[in-house]
């Protein structure tokens, strides 16, 4: 029976069974500890990918800055779960930092107040000029106050340290933080062509990364923070395999909850509205649907999932390294998962996350193996000199593989391996 | 041999059929007019002739040669011109550049062709360096027709050339159409303004639900009480 | 006066340099957008690719420039422009055209171009490694120091050879593009297709030719921008997303689909960036004496640190999207 002719549920089952082959392959080839690590990471990626699949698959919004939201989740997991830094809290720096933050709040209040001036009869043009001017002055004041405090923190205490709360609190706050930034971006871009959303999200991701990398007082920047506590017993107590399996079960529960919520939402009137907007915006608007509000909701919701997934991933890796957030690893990898699995299909996204993650971690060793083969053949037959840095170059093969994967899927399986199932309501 | 001969044309957008067997034929130097209620498939028929949508059944011939589902740019080379109803000019190009685009497939220079079009539409002469998007509705329609005439077509298809124009401009456009036709160009057009259009038509085709309801000379259709009652508003 | 020289060196010269690079990139992005209606995310990597072609050619023939007195890389640049143009057309045929033929939404083409970006990045790094390279192989970079007459300025205005070349190349490219778009048959066809693709097809314009020409121009300009940038600083394989944002911002500020707007946008974004990271305290220093005693001027007064340079194009982008989404010159479709 041809794959395309099967009923969809049987086809999905078959695909998932096939997926077991590479999964077991990794366990056998690399050992159970490595396999367990891969599974947890794939599960965290699946949460992130579910965030993208509701944005892109459900609503047709293309977020090219997943990395930024993942990093926000990561920084929040770090800040909330790492133990407090006594050097910081025992100095007079917290008070100074609070004063700077108060300046910021006052500045924002002043700017907002100025932007409302037109209600007092000031002409809109003058109001805009005034608002921009006040914003500039407030910003410069804030920066000038922050700089000395920040460098004092860096020199006296290293960084402000964490709050010593359980890791899962950090995950939730990470989701909220990512959602907040998503609200800001979505508010500006969702009414425009989707290209602009892609450009803006790409930009905000780079800015978030630049901030996390350079705000040493907050994140220790490139010096990195580790270890990050797990919400579950660590490898020191239970050994690698067991501790990772418990972590995996937590992420699995999270995925199950998200699945349940998404399933409910997708089949509720809310989900129908979202799909109606995606498929035909004009008629959805004509039916009196509040398009921009629904769009914003789904975009923010997707960002929240990315933040939570990113936080879980960062906690698992137990190190917060802002330079470790790369567009390739945290945006395009997720994109490949979603479009390969089937945008708008949650099961497909899960499938894509696992499959693409295996392709991802296996492509560097495979490429190295192939290159070694070529070099050996070259040495044997033509007397080549081997170029020294094959390892780092083989790593670059992953970039190419993900790019090729995206291009091939778009061309040959534009709806993914498990296409969205459009329910027929009576 | 008829200039254009379409027989039993079926077609539409995707799986939705709009044309369910339309026949029409016009001789060289004739004006053919397609009229009918909204949704009858009038514009769709023009697009089907001009290769802008897939014809699923039936045949279309130009001077005896089969042109069913031939690409538009080939049809331009075979001597057919098309004036769409809307978006029929290049707004940021000047009037002269618009006309030059019409003659894209003709060897240069285009001086003679340009002079010919400017002779037909004198108001365009002084606007030739102005972006076409800045012109009035009637002048835009002239640019659109002029652009299609630059290839010196033997058959000109026009989709509602007077839509949205004031009565004054409407008369002007009808006069130009008669002039173009007098110069030897066969014309097939869709018109909402059925009475005036049938008045200048050699052949008239009344479509309804994607099929011919009446086919006769323009004059006979105007005088036919049933056509008048059902399609010309009494 | 030394402060003024500092301003000229750090703002006027370097602002013009980055503005010209952005402008050349933005023209390509805007042309692709106006013909194919999608934001081409692989553009910055096309710049890198072109510069790597130049690097390869220069390594093969390091001495060609010596006879003329210009950098070899510059002499070999036209060949690389042709190569990149061919690659650009090839990429279109292999990856974008099949998608276009399926009538996909423009955003799918955007994703396709992200796939192409990654493939280009991967290939470039696979073959050339990840380190920085200099395009000056057999020669040295000429640096001109213009001493100012008079007693007040003791420091010279510094301008380098590649900066002068960049300036002339930008002017040349803009003039050539203007001539092409307003005088040549193909250029007019390009504008026509950007105005109204359906009518262009109906007029007998071969849209595939126009698309190919668009890619050739975009590829050639990207090569020029990438090469001149690398001549001025160094050739880095990982510039991609850092170039992409200012280039897109420039194209949108100028009004998408508007080549002249893209040039203006490039200068707006380039100078905004330079002015934002410029240390204004230097210019204020001469006025220190006028302040009452006890008032200290800050030693460092810039809007953003250089590490946050990328926020400038982003906020320009946000501002223009909020206040005037069609850009300064009334661009196309939103």
C-alpha cells in the first residue's frame, strides 16, 4: 500500500514506528546516557517547536527569531534558580540598582504621560516631537546612571546572582518574559505583511542576544553561569541514565499538557477563528472577527511556549552561555522540525522535532566520517595533504544539511510528513 | 474563415467551472460584444480566449489556427491584444513608457506606432512624460487601449472599457473603439453598458450561467423584445 | 579643531562607508522584492559569497593589480560579479522558481531563502573555514592622511584607499542603475513588472528574463558591496544576520520596491548607526570651560555602545513600521 494512499491515522502510526529505528540506533551506537540526553533535548526542542507550529502552522505567522525567545527563557531559568550571590546582597549595590530601576520606571511614566498630551489639546505633531525628545533624555539619564552601578556590580560582586527558587518557577517566568516581548513585537508587526514580522523577529533575537552577552552585571555575559539546578535529582545522586530519564518524564508531562490544551483550543471556536483568519483574512474580517486580537493572542502564546521550552533546555544543559544561542541551533533547527513534521499538526511537530534532532546531532559525525573517507582515499590515490581542521569544518556541514532539509521539504513535501488535519465540523 | 472562432468552451478557476459551453465567432473587421448578467462568465470567457485560465473542453481558433490554452505572450505575437478591466496600466511608468511596453515584442524604433496611437488619442500627447498613475480615469483607459494597440493587433479583446467612467468619457471611448475598428482591427469586448455597446456591435452574444442565450447581430438583439426585457432593463 | 577632525574621521567617513554598503545591499533586496514580492533573506550571504569569489581569484592572481596601481581584488571584482550573478540565477532556478510555479504565499519563499542562506553559509565555511581573511594579499592598504592647514588642527583626516574606491563604485553603480532603469528596454520592463506583473505578461514581456536579470543585478551589486566591505575591513564569513537587518531596514525606510529610496534608506540607516555609537563627549569637550565650576562633562556620551549597534537599525525599522509603513518614498505592497 502506498504511503500517500493510507488513512492518515495509520500513516502517522507507521511514521512513528519508523522513527523508533533511528532513536534505537542512537541508543545502541552512542550508549544509553547519550541516548537519554538526546531524548531530553529533543523533548525540549519539541516544546519550542510546538510554539512555532501554532504561530506558523495555525496562524501563518512566521517567527524568524525563535532564538531570542529561547534565550529569554534561558536567562530567566538561570536568574531564578541559581543561588543568591551574597557579595551582591551584602553590599549597598542592591539599593543603588533599585534607584536606577526607579529612574527607569519614572522615565517610562514620563514618556507615557507625554504621549497622552494630545488629550490636553496639544497638537499631535508637537506631542510626537515632545515624546521622542523626552524618551531620548530619559533614556540617556537611565544609561548614565546604570553604567557606574553596573560596573560596580561587575567589579565587586561579579553579577547579581539568582534568587534560589525552584527551576520550574524560572521556566514559568521565562515563558511570561518571552510572551511579553512577543506582545511588543506582535503589536507592531502583525497587521503588516508577514515578511516584516520575519525581519523584526530576526532583529529582536539578535538584540536580546547582544544584551545578554554584554550585560555582565545581570548574566555574567560570556563568562557563563553554571551549574544551573535541575527541578529533579541530578546525575550526582542517581547517575546519568536515571536522572535524565526523570527529567525526560517531566518534559513528557509538559508536552502532554500542552497537547491537551492545544487540542482543546484548536477544536474550540477560537481555533476555528484562527484558521479562518489564516486561510482567508478578508472573509474572516467580514464575519466580524477581531483579527488583530486573535493574531496577537496566538503569537504571544507561541512565544510563551518557546520561552518555557528554552528554559527547560537551558536548565538541562546546566549552563547559561549567551553566546551559545545561535540562529542556526535555536531558530532554523526548530523551523526545520516544524515544516518537516507538518505545520499545524501537533503530532507531526513532535515527530519532526525528534527526527530532525537526530539528523542534527548525527550530521557532524557522519560528515566527518565522509570527509575522512575522502581524505583517506585522496591520500592513498593522489598523495593529498590533509587539511588540519576537518573537525570544525565538518561541524559546518550541519548548517548546510539543515538548509538543504528546509529547501527540500518546501519543494517536495510542502505540507510536511504529517499534514495538518482539517476537521470537518457539521 | 472567421477571425476568432470559439466552440463549446468550458473552463473556470481550479475545479470550479464557470463556462459551460460558450460558442462565439467574429469575422475580421467586426465588433463583437458580450453582454449578460453578473456572474454569467463574460470576463471569464475573455480570459479563457487570452490564455489566462485553463480551458478544459472545447476549442478556440484564431484565423483557423488552434490557440486553446496558448500562453498570453504567444498570443500577443500572433496578433492579439488584451485590455483588462482594472489594473490595466503601469502607474509609475510614464505614458510613453506604458506604450513602449505594449510594443515590447516589436523591433525598435517604435516611433511610427507611437505616432499612430497619439493620433488616435490626442489628449495623451502632452501627457507623454507624465506617470500614467497621475492621469484621470478616461485618460488611463486611453493609455490602456493605446498600450494594447502598439503591437498592431488584428484582434483586440477589451474587458468593460467604460467601467467607472462618466457618460462624457463613455461616449468618447465608444467613438475611439469605432475608429480603431474602422482602421481594420477586429474587436471583442465585454460591456455592462449593453444598449450602447450593442448599438455599435456587428455581433452580439448574450451569456447567462456560462452559456449562450442569444447570438445574433447587435441590431437584432437590441430589437428583440425578450432580450430587452430580460437583459437590457426593459 | 581636532574635535572636528575626529568627527569627520569617525562620522563623515565611516558613516559614508557603511551607508554605501547598506545602500548597495538594499538596492538588491528592494529589486528582488519588487519583482518577486518576497524579502530575500539570503542576500547578505550572497555578499559574502561574492567576496569569497574575489578572495579565491585574488589568491590565484595576486599580482594583477600591481601594474595598474589598484588592489588586485578590485581588478578581479567584475569577474566575481559575473560568477555571483550566475550563481544567483542558478539558485533561483533550483530553489525559488519551483516554489513560484506552485503559487505559494510569499512567506514560503522567505523560508526558502532562509534555507538557501544556511546552505550558502555551510558551503562557504566548509570550504573557507570560519576565520577572517584579508583581501590584500600581495599589496598593502594605502592610507591617505590629509593634513589640514592652520595651527588649530594637529591631527590629519584619515581616509583609506578602499574607502575612496567604495565611494566611486557606489556613485558608479547608482548612475548605471538609473540609466538602466530609465533608458534600457529591459530596465523599463523591470519597472513595468514591478508595477503590474499580470499586465507585463499580457504585454508580451518575458517575465523569466526579467527575473533572471533582477537576480544578475542583485548578485553583482551584492558582490560589489561584499568585496568593498571586505577591502575596507576584513572578510568574515559570519556577517550574515548583522548585515541583513540594516539592509532590510534601509530598504523599508526607503519604501520597498523603490531603488532610489533604498539608496536614501541606506544613508539614513548608515548615518543613524554611526551617530548613535559616536562619543558625543568629544565634541562637547571644547565647551568644558564655559560650564560653571564643579560641573563635569561625562567622558563618554554615546546613545548606544558599539556592542548594541544592531539595535539602531531595529528601532529605525520599528519606528518606520509604526509611523509610515510605506517608507519615505511611498513604497509598494504591505
